[in-house]
C-alpha cells in the first residue's frame, strides 16, 4: 500500500480544504489535551507535526486520524502524575519516555502480529474504561469553565472535593464564556458539522477577553506558549524510571490498539478499501517514537476527528499532512496568538468533546441487551474512576477472561436426530429417553473442546447414555464438525470419559472430524483405536445394524 492511497487530481482541492478543517479542529483540542496530561501546550502541538506526518505516510487506513486524545491524556496524567510532580522537568521527560515505550511496544505487536490481543478489550470493557476516564476529565474541565481552582493532578474524589469546597470562588465571567461556548459548539454541530466551531469559539472568546480586559477580572488564560519548531530529543531516565512507565505504556497500547484497529477497519469497510492491521500497528509505533523524540506525548486514534474528516468528504491521509504543516507554521510564527486564549473556552471545547465518551447510550443499550455485560462495563467504569486507569485495565482483562470462560463453559451440546440434518437436534443435553437411533447416541459439541467446557461435555455424554434404558445405549458417536481444537485438559477428561463408557459397555467413535483435528487428537493421546466416520449417516448405518457389544 503506497502512501496517500486514494489521492487524485479530482479530489486534491477537497482534501486540502479538509486539512484546513482538521487543523482548525485539532489545535484547540490538542492544547486542551496537553493541559489534561499536565504538559505544556507545545506537547500537544508537537504531536500534530512529525508524528502525524509519519503516521499518515505509513498507515494502511486512508482516513484514521492519529493524535493524542482524551483517554491518552488522562492516562498520562494518572500514571506519570504518580511518579513526578506535574509541570516539572522530570514529568515532561517521563511523558516523552512513555510515548517511546508505547511506540516500541506497538512495533513488537506489529512484528509478531499480536493485534488479536486487542480483542480481549470487548465493547463493555472499552465503554467502561473510557467512560471512567471521561468523567475524571470532565470534572477538571468543569472547574475551568467555572473558574474554580482544583488539583487537576489529583484523584477523582479529591477533584470533586476541591470543586465543591471552592464553589464559592466561581468567576461569573468564566461561567458566561463557558455557557456561550457550549451553546455554540452543541448547536453548531447540529447545524453544520463541517464548520470548525471549536476554532470559532476560541477566536471569539479570545477577542472578548482581550478587548474587555477580562484577565484582570479573574478569567484565566493559556499564557505564554514557547515558540519554535520541534527538535530531536531523547528522555534521559534511570532504568528504574523506564520500568516504572511500562504498566501505563501497556495500558495505552491496548486502549489505542483496540480503538484504532476497530475504527480503521470500520471506515475501510464503509468506504470500500482494504486495511492491514499489522501495518497500522507499525504506523502507531513509529508515530509514538517520533512523538516522544520530538517533544510530544502518546499518540492514539481520534474517532471524533476521523468522523469529521469523513463527513467533509476526505478519503486520504493528505489532511493530516496539511494539518502538520499548518501546526508547524503556527508554532514558529503564531504562538503569540495563543497566549490570550481563555481557559474556560478550552474547558468548554474539551468538555463537549469528551461528553460522548461517557457512554451513557452504550450503557443503556447494554442494560437492555445483556445485564452481565452491563455489569462488566460498570465495574470497569468504577474501578477506573476511583482506583485508577492501570487498575482499570487490569480489572478489564480479568473480567474479559471471566466472561470468556463463562461463555465457553456453556457450549451448545446437541443430541442429533436420525436424519443426519445438523439443524435437527434434541437440545438441552438429551432429554430423558431420547436417542439418535435405537442404542445409539450421536452428540455434537459446537465449540472447541478445552479446559473450560470439557467436563461439561463429558457430563452431557453421560446424561445422554443414562437417559435411555430401552434399549440401552451401546454406542456413542461424537460429532466433531464444530470442534476446531482440543487441549490437554480436555484430553484427560476424554480419557476419564472413555473409561466410564467402557465400564458401562458403551463403545465410542467419532464423525465428521477435520484432518488437522484428528492429527491434534492423536498427538495429545485422545485417540486409541476409535473409529472415525465421514458422516453421521454412515455411523448410524454401521452401528444400528451391527450387533451390540457383548456385556
């Protein structure tokens, strides 16, 4: 896949205009996300230059926009904040190192094709985890919008406590700016999504603050932003400090991987082009290393900006390159324009951007669809919010494994009817007195046979044998059509089952097994001298007409 796939003379102007729109959206958001992460505004802006350009030239997705996002910013703040004081030189150095570690991990996943690990973060887990981060972010942005000072690097409970204890210090000019900004952003998005409302809000709010001298009335502003292009750097830390950043880098890896690959694939399917997950992981890797080496912080996928580019008609990565050039010009020549941006306006922009990430609609849908999955999402939400992002990821994986084991331990087990139609079966593990044919039970497991379900299947076979006394069962045929794999725990269980069947004078055979599965079964010792039949009908023809084994 060559760089800038899809770009042609006929869509060049449209892609350039989309790039201007992306620049207008990304600059205010990245400044806000840098503040959430406890980093200078330049860290957010630098992440839009070299990392974004490298990503655009190496990714397979034609539309996915790479940039720091709200979840990444909150993870940086919660993880690095526990290792260094926000605003200190060590804090910035660790944030850069974290991005580099994350990039190296992405490259490892790309080389070893480990993208499947992202599948462990199911939708309930992602909704709960990102929702917890979003609510934590929202509290900080509400404080900005009200002009109330809180410890933005503190835990959620501490932030809420600070907000309520300092509520008497509300700055009403800040509230007014915030209310107008929120109205413009929300109404504007309904009227015309293509318009860069965030930029309009920043420009108008800055003009009002400057002309009315509202800084003197207590309205906080962004302040001086260091000018100059990004330059190559390398974080110098001890090995212990590098190792301390590993858990948070792994958390960032999984969240970015899960969301990024999903969004890239969905837009590729929607617009009819192919994507390569391993190439996309490689692109995230080199982009994050570039970000950490040029003064930015961890780069993820921006769902909101990708959607905005799709709505604008963009179908290539050219807008990201246009935004990178525009941001470079801004940090070289235009940082003086940023100094008077009011913090309430930034808070309103970020607050409106993260509001959908709370996942209220998703939680409502999960409540209706599956209460257990709702509980998983809710637990991830609460752990992330009250314990921390790293604990949230750890609990998420444990819950994912529990959910997987729970579902795998309850496979569909059917006793088939004699006509050999796979759609005809007696469900619920052979109701009393039912057989496939006189003296024969053909039973099918619709899942891999492994540690979580092997005992359940063996018990179902025993119940099926016991269920019929007239005539008694003399043969059991296990239909292996839907069995794709067998593990050694299942092998032990099957050995015990064969002994039980032998003690009850029941012969065991198999049907419809794939050759790789038969090879696997022989390797781990499941198969002795059992017969394999190509079809269930063949098995029934042989076993029903044959005399039962001697008792």
